[in-house]
C-alpha cells in the first residue's frame, strides 16, 4: 500500500478468512489516495497482479516531484547503497538494480525472500513488486526491473538482519529511448 504523496508505504500479507477471501487490517495514517497492489498465484493459473485505489477523505491535488536519490540509506541495524546498470535507466529496457548492504549480523530471508522491492511511478499508475534474481545472502542483492514508462519511480526495498526488517527508499529517474539516424539513444524527461 502506497500513499499518493509517496511518503507512506506498507508491505503486508493478508489473512485467509474464507474460500477465496483474504483480509488485511489497515489504519490509514491520513487523508488522501492510496494504491493497493496485490500479487497472488491462484492454484492452476499464472501469477496475478491487481492494483486498486482507495480514497480516504480529501485527496491531494498533484503527484510529488521526485529527484534522483541513490544516497546511502540507514536502517535499524544496517546501511545500504544503490546503483543501477545502466546508470540512467531507460523505459522498456531491463535495468539491474543493485543494493550493497552493510549488515554486521548478516542477512536473513523475510517473508520467504532475501529482499522485497516495490517500484512505484510518481503518479502511482505503475507499480511492481519484485524479489531479487541474484543475491549472495550477505552483502549484495540484485533485482531486474523493466520500468514501463519514462519518469521518476520511488523504490522501497526491505531486507532483514538479526530479526529486524529495514525499509529503505530510493528515487530513480527513468529516461525514454528515441530512435534517430544513429540508432536508439536515451533521452532524459523532465518531471
């Protein structure tokens, strides 16, 4: 769940209450628009994603302006820095998102994965929940992401060490690719 100003983020798993019905108790921290992304894997089917909008009171008027933020972040008992390959991600192309972790007590899996990442576009239209495709289980975690559109994305990445979950956020600008006489090239888009 993400607030429209991209300040509130919550990652949780619902409780099974009846045949095909799951429930998640939520106290919204303030008025506004919230996007809820649910990913699930029905028996005998392929993985599914469902995004819904919840309006609480009066919504804000515009999406937040995000600037590139790859600065080192500190969690409760760790720190992490982020890099992307390519350095300037291009919409529609695969981007490697690398997280370098400094956790004195090492890492543990959280909710069945070494890490969880939610990438949300600044207008909350595009949302992706990802798990790492590569990790050494200690200091490096790598995700593969294809950002669908140019613009800015906020990434929340959760990792666990010594039983404590840390949530760190980074802002990633994504450019668009233009075709010219010399072939494809990335073009920055202003927000």
